[in-house]
């Protein structure tokens, strides 16, 4: 033991000195739960930062919209995505905090996420 001004419980044992549980007991111990960390961006609804997009809540930026030609048909996986047909033209834009592999696409009054790899971005 160390002597002097070291502050601590002199009667406690160090974690290294504590006996380890048997292998079978260690396998049955519950996993430590983790708390997911979700980044938030000021001015952006949490639904976008969490990856859940409600297209009706998203407004296009004042600038930064582009036209894109759809290269391949794409079937929307859920209501947050926009189904695409090859060779159609849509308007696309990005939002802060959004996955860079996706853009927001608009066709008329329809709006949703679209994969960048299915698009040819035009001027």
C-alpha cells in the first residue's frame, strides 16, 4: 500500500485483485445498454437529423436547387422516399445534416428522399 497524502479507502481492494466471474457466468451477464447519440442542427427539424423525413415539413432552400435527370427506375421503400422513373426530370436539393447519399427530390407536388446514384445532376 502507498502511504502519505493519497486519499482513498484503505480497506478497499483494487479491481485487479477482485476475483473474475467464471466464464459461464460472464456469458450470461446482461449487455450494457447504449444510448444512441443523435446530432441536432439548429434550425433543422429533429425528424431530418434522426433520418426520419416528413416531406410535407421540408421546404426547399432559397438557393441551391438543381435539376436532375433520373437514370434508373426507383421504387420508394416508404412514404419518405420519392418513386422515380428513368429519364424524368426532377428538382433536387440537400438539407443540412442529411445523409450525403440522398437528396430531397420534387416532382410537381410530390416530395421525398431520392438516392444520388440514380440521378444525373444538371446545372
